[in-house]
C-alpha cells in the first residue's frame, strides 16, 4: 500500500511499475521515481504477545484470539481457483491420429471411389 505523499495523491487510478529483486526487495516506481510503500499482511492474526503487551485491550484481544482459533485458517486460493477453472481432462501432447483409424480409412476410400465414378 502506497504511503500518502504529494506525489502519490496524484497517482490515484494510474499504473505504477513494480520491481521484485532476486534478494527479496520490492520497489514501486512511477516515471523513474521510487514511491514509499508499506506491505501489510491480509491474514493478520492476534498473537499471545499482543495480548500481554496491551493491558487495556487484553480482554478484547483474548476474545478475538479465541474466535480466530475456532475458525479454521483460510487457504490462499490460486487465480485458477478464484475464477472457477476446471481442467477438461485432456492430456498434454499430440492428439490421436485419426488417419490410421479403420472407420476413417473406409469413409475416405468410399468418398474417393465416388469421385472416380463421377469423372
């Protein structure tokens, strides 16, 4: 998520370039200008350490942790699962060669014999 600055306020609805480096770093750029950003976790969970650190919200955080523990952790779906893609069951590679099929050979010979008779 981009941090709010004078530059990023004007970029609403525009495309930015993202660079992922081999060492794990990310860089978000717009017209060669590096933009400040924050990465946040969509699957945030309350930990025991957060409950003990925050004394005022300890009871509320403990209740939230109980609810999260009861609910199974959600599985991150792939793009194929999100759109409902179902494989057709075809195997990769060359398809069946119908030129050697006896039924196809018989139909071809019958069609060729009709052409010879018509000439």
